[in-house]
C-alpha cells in the first residue's frame, strides 16, 4: 500500500466530500494528497493525463440510487483499471458554526439528494427552510468562509472537521442502509499493485442467440466462481444491443483465469475492468 | 385505450416535462388530463389514494444514466402495476422569448442533467452563463411568466409550445442516443386493461446456492421466453441479499404462464410488476 500512498488521489467533489471519506477509509489514513475535481469526466481526464503519480476514487453504485452507469462508461472510455473497492455508509450530519442550537437555525443548505435523504428529521423542524446547493461539503465551506450564523449544512463528519463546524445532530438520514460503493482506479498503462486478488469486475457482450447468457454463466459455475453482480446495459449508439457488467468473487486465481479463457470463447466480447481484493466492510453473499 | 383516456394521468414534473411528452406519445393524443406531481414518491401516493380514475407515468431507465432504482422501489412499495411502456428519445432544445438570436442570450437555465447533456453545444457560446434549475419545463415557464429577455431555457418541444417560446436550436444534446423508458402504471386493485400482452417485468429472489440463477434462467430458456433486461439489486435493509429485476418478451402467453409456474418453484420469491404490450419504437433484440 505504501507506494500507492505516494500518489495524488483525484476525487469528485470538494474537500470533505464522501469521495474523500472513501479514500481515507480505503487507505486507512487521513494523510492523503487529495486532488478535488468538479466532475467525474474531468476526473477521468486528469488521471489519464497524469498516469504515473495519480489514482482516482469513483463512486460506482449506491444502495438507494442504484448503479452509476455514467461512471462505468468513464472507466471503459478512459481505459481506467479498478485496483480496489470500498463501501461507505453514507451518514448525513447537521452542522453549523459553534455554540448554536437547532432552535437558532433558519436554513439548512445541502445537495438536493442529501436534503431528500433527511426529510423525516427535517420535518420535525418546520421553521427551517431547505436550500439546495451543488455539493454537501461546499455548503459547509460556505458557512465557515462567510461566517453564516443561523444556517446549517448537511454534510459528512470530514466536512465538519475540515471547516471547523459543530455537529448538532449525527446520522440524520432516514434510511440506515444508505451505502455507496467506490472503485479505486489507475490508468491502464500502470502496473497492477501486488496483492491477494479475490474479486474481478468484467464486462461482456453475448450474442442474441437463445441460451447464450446461460452458456456464459456456465463458465462461472463450472469453475466455482461466485457472481455478486449481474446487470444488462443498453449499448449507446446501438439501442438494440446489450452488454453485461458482472462482478465475480473467487478463492483460486487459477480458476478465475480458467473461467476467463472459457468465457472468452462463450461470448462475443469480454474485457476486465480490474482484479482486486474485495472490501470486507460486510460479508458479501453470492447471488447463486 | 378509450377508457384509459378518461383517467387522470399523474406525471412527475411541470407541464411540458418529458413525462408529459411520454404520455402524449403513448396515448397518441395531446388531449390528456395531466396531473403534475413534484416528486415520484408523491406521484405514487396520489395514485394509491385515487386508484379508480388515475394512472401514472414513471421514468424507469435512461440509456445514459441507467436504471432508476428508486422508481422500481416505488412500484414495489406502493403495489403499482405496469400496464404499458414507452420509449422517448430525449431531445433538448434551446428556447427563449420570440425574436431573439443566440447572440442576445446571456444565460441558459435548465435542470443540471439537461445542461450537462448539452455541454458541447454550449461550449460554442462561452459568453452564456449556465444556471441550474429544478426542472427543464420550470425554466421555460419562468421565462414566459417573468418576460425574461436575454435568457434561454433548455427544455422539450412541448414546453416551448405550452409556454409560447421560440426554439432557437433543436436537438442540442451531445449524444443522439439519449432514450428514456417510461412505465404506464395503475393501482394493483384495478383490472388489467385488455390487450395482446407480449412483455412482462418481474422481480425475483434466488437462493445463494451455486447455480440457482442458472436454474431460474433455464425456466425462460425451456419455454422460449426472451430476456431483454436482467439486473441484480441489493436489498435495502439487508446488505447481503440480492433481488433481480427481469424483463421478458414472449409470443405465446401460455408459455409465459408455464414459465412463471416453473420459476416460482426454482426461486425463493417471484413477483410480477406487470404484463403489457411492448413498445415498438425500435426493435428490441433479446439478450440470449
């Protein structure tokens, strides 16, 4: 891990955003050289233009919103390689300048998705006006920089720490099963970090003959490869075609290699987005 | 179709939004009794509270953004039934009060997703400031109601018609393969409209035994049922479980019924979101 920590880590969002939290969790330290990026597209470009000394963290799915299809597309189009994954429980916190109580707050600023995920909590304070912003961390930053009293932000604990705000209420999200999965990615030209790989993200295209998907899945079954994600996707530019994104887990890398050589024959196209060590935040059960 | 046209149609968004365009395309007439709803959740509630004389239109996936997982959840939780589908090519148009040229425009207002999808066009006019709004149609409405010169909106042709704006540029989206799929839904207590059904949306849970997904797919294969969508989804409240959303197409309703009785045995749980006639905007090819 040490040589990875020497690299700059590009994240989408402002300092204190959930991408930064995911990076801290994955690398196990707050001493990271984080490079903010305003969009996922720019993030991909920055990484490709600085392949040797940069990594990036990219959100790929959320338990409430679903798979972030655009980000899979960025991985493919920019030829990025997944070298790790991290799951982050998304916790929203109400924060403001120190020494205020919730009764003092007139407005809450945050990203619309964060406001939306805290509506049950906010409904208890009907006097508070909700104001949408571009980014959760940006709302926190704004309160600090403009010394805004009577205004609170909904953002991460990291944002509260960075912008020196006081958390009035922790974990105000309605659903406690709000998880986001992130990929840690590098440019395809870089050597894969060493490690005990037990998971891979691949995509494939199967013919539209009857039974072709079953033949592809049989390659997994015959080699004791577990499926943890399977999604069909329409192909942009050709509304009649479908690709699959698949995540697999395995105990034996040789069996994974054997499966890949068999699936190469059984499908029209197969490509590997990355092989990596699975995140152990919670036990993944296979689909069957 | 006539008795369906007597019903009120709840859509998410303001008059002129893409949901209204989808309704017009599906029913083949502009003479619809459209009820706007600000959120998908409220749309579901309104429909359940007015089961007899209301339908709803709900976006379910987009070729660029992917599947809208929240809306599948609303269908399941509110016990709504899919009675039809429609595909809409999302075309973005630049519109303003009449008799202005693009050189007169200082600001463009629209939903962030629409602005994002038109960045290549907008890059040609660096003098134009981009301003985010809650809704494409709302931006158009705002220009008309406040008689805003020098400001343009990005919205649908329907919005231009409703708010009497002049389209300066048609189809300014970067990707010409921006399609959204919509479901037409009714409350589960209502009788299914008659018709020649050839498509169904189902969801199922398979055990995490080895080969359980293949056994489920074999029920399709053995009955000549074509698969057009297959997605695994994490189960909220249980991060270890997965459901599948599946779309199938068939020529013979009896074979579909036979497949469903077999898949009922092969899976832990299976439920039907709806059987309906497939939309023929473009030919769907099966996954195999």
